C-alpha cells in the first residue's frame, strides 16, 4: 500500500469538508424566494447571486436537494429541436454546459459524444431533413446520414434491412452529450451558497399570499416568509403549486420511467434514440447502459414502475442492440413530468406580479438547466422578459402561438 | 391500476385501454374565446380523485372512469350516458 494512503488514513482531518453551509433558521423575509431545489431553482439562484448581485435569496425545497427530476433524468443534452426559437434557446444551453465545469469549478463530466436519432420511416426521414435544415440555419450542427455512416458510428446497432422497421437513416447531432446530472445541481448549490443564497431543505411551500395582484409572501411548514418575488420551479408539481397562487396552467403530470443495466464494456459511443420505438440509450462513462423512453400512457402523481413500459423499453432496446439481450437490469425508477400541449416549456411572468413561472419542462428540461436559470435570473432582476425566452410565456396559449416541439421531443429527450 | 373495470367488458388489463382526458363541460358555441381557450388547454391536473374519459380499444367503447391520481387506484366506472343524457346539437357551420 502506498505510504501516502497510509498517512492519509492516519492523519487526514477526520471531518470531510461541508459541501453546503449548515442549515440556518428560516428568515422572516427574502428579496427572492425560489420554490423547488432542483437544478432549475438552484441555477436561477446562482445566476441571481453571481450576475445580478441579488443575494437575499432562499431556495425552498420540500424534500432534499435535487431529489426530483434533476436526480432522475437520463441526462441527455442536445439542441436539435425544430422551431428556430427552441433551437437557439437549447443551443445556448449546450454552450453554457460546455463551460459549466470551469464556471462552477465543479466537474459536471459533460461528455459530448454526439446524438444519433434513427429514422425508420419515410415520414421520419422528411421530419429529420427539416430539423437538419432549421438547425443549420440557426448555427447548430445537425446532418442527415445514411446507414453506411451509421454503421461506422455505431457498429453494434442492428442494421439488418429485413427488420419490420429497418433503419433508413438518421439525424446526427455531434454536440449532443450526457452530463453528470447530480453534479449540476450540487455545483450550482455550492456556488450559490458561497454567495449568500440560503438553501432550505425539507421546507415545503404550502400557500402563496397575493395582495392586490402582487405576491407578498409564501407560507411554509416552517413559517411564513415575506418576499419581493417568487420563482416557481417545481417540475411535476407545477399545477399544484401554481394553484396556491391562484394560477391555472395548461399542464398535465405524467410519470416518466427509466432504467439502467449492469456496467458493460464500452460498446456504443454516441447517444442513440429511436422515436419510432419510443426508446433511447446511452452508455455512461462507468459502462452502465441508461435506457429511457416515452412517458406513461395516463397522468399520475406517482413514481411506481409498470411492467408494460419496461417490457416495451427492453424489447425495443434489444431490437436495436441484439448484443444487449443477456444484460441484466440494475435499477429502475421514475419521475413525474409536467407536460404541456406543445411539448415546450413555460417560462416568464404571470398574472400575479412578482410571481415567475419556470414550468412545463416535461420529459426534456434537464438540458435547459443552465440557460433557464440564467434567463429566469435576468427576468427576476430586471422584470423584463429576455428575448431568448419571449416565445415561451404562458400567454402563448391565449394567442394560439404554440411552439410545437412534439416531433422533436417525443422519446428522444 | 393494473385492471380497469369496463362497464361493457368487465375487468380487463389496463393495456387494453386508452386514456381520453378529463370529463369537461363543453362551453356553448357562443361562449367567449377565453372560455374556449380554457376548455382546450387549461387543466386542473389534480392530485387525487379525477373523472375521465377512457376507451376500451378492442371494442371501441368510450366510458367514464373515476380514479385516484395519487394512489393509482380505480374508484368506479360507468357508461357515459349517466352523465351525458342530452344530445348536443351544433349550429350549422357558417360558410365563409
Ligand atoms: C426518467 C426521466 C428522464 C428524463 N430524461 C431527460 C433527459 O435525458 N434530458 C432532459 O433534458 N430532461 C430529461 N428529463 C426531464 C428533466 O429531468 C426535468 O425537466 C428537469 O430535471 C426539471 O428540473 P427542475 O429543477 O425544474 O425540477 P426537479 O428537479 O424535479 O425539482 C423540483 C423540486 O421542487 C420540489 N417541490 C415540489 N413542490 C414543492 C413545494 N410545494 N415546496 C417546495 N419544494 C417543492 C421537489 O421536491 C423537487 O425537488 C427526464 C425526466 C425524467 C423523470
């Protein structure tokens, strides 16, 4: 055994350094209260403190830090959407991710191996050509590739032409990748806390006090907290918390399940997704194969597993990668996803002055964590909606200006 | 919720059914745009008891199901005519 290790065992300080400051009393008032201590809420807190000098900020989390969808997602980051507004928005997020380890001095392990979305039908090929073109015009790298190139990128993929749904081609998006999702939350939390943001776990918001059309306080299980502004970032609970402020949303909450295999030797480099089969996979740096798919067939506030969904994921994964037939599943889990009718998020002001929404992230919001946090912080600090998120206000449903991303979202994340 | 009691076919496996959304009262055709927008997009998204349209796929049968969205359990189901007993007549379409 190396001497250094023995010395460390004997003489290293016994107490590990605290990642976050010890919990404090909840103050009677803050400038900004952020409801929800997931990646989105923590990122907003960080950008408020770091770039806008707003430090009297409390993040209130009913469970423990990042115990919601931030901890449950499959960590796919990409920008190959179809409407120009979305493409530009998510591309900005990819850029922030590229620099996030340095920004936070915290390794988020962004691994940009590229994302490949498979087309099994002519309709999918046409849809992908449109996406490739829109992406190119927005400065995002996405190209159509044929099965020859696919075979080179993913030699283990089943490209047998006689399959029921043979692979006809694919949308290849080199900037796509995966991230160590927990680290994103921890990194933002740590750097926000260093700048004075208070993070209160096991603190549930149970009521929102609105006076004369303006939010003035929130009620929690630890008492009332007055505030100048509220950012709501509670993912699957969006409708329930918004209702506390008297807001009704175009959101329905569905479970989203995922699972992971035992670690295997590296056998696939890019992220591979098949909207036709409602399945996508990636192999983590540790070797596990993360398998995700579409949301459950009916709404629910629960994270139970269903055999139907797991069977479908497994069947289609093996159809794409026959070599995985013998792999063992290690874990499965679910989160609750806040789905909007157009598969785009809701960000911005509401009818209640000072009450800002960061919701409707459904099955695809992890990849937006940095840019959403940054934009929400700017919105709160200036009370002006940043241009980048202008199209995503909740009022779009009143004016029928929907941002339809269904085709570019469903089961490809 | 692994089995759903279908008023027509009895207890059947949940994967024989499709979810069809909340049972909502449709606004009058003369209602305001806001009322219609609400009807189309806004949802209670309740945690708890809900009343919904469900569809038994093999028999093309629509019915109403009450269930709990927190415990994932069925409360009861019944034919739609228990709620919708009146025929809805739409005014003839205006040519434009
Ligand atoms: C299985 C799965 C796979 C996914 N895969 C991807 C993917 O590959 N790529 C991608 O981009 N996105 C993906 N997503 C979506 C993504 O995870 C979410 O959109 C994103 O993490 C939302 O972040 P958040 O911080 O808003 O929410 P969360 O991390 O869920 O945080 C919200 C927090 O609010 C808290 N809260 C709720 N109510 C209250 C209250 N009343 N008071 C106080 N706190 C409250 C909750 O406890 C929770 O911690 C996936 C989701 C799931 C479930």
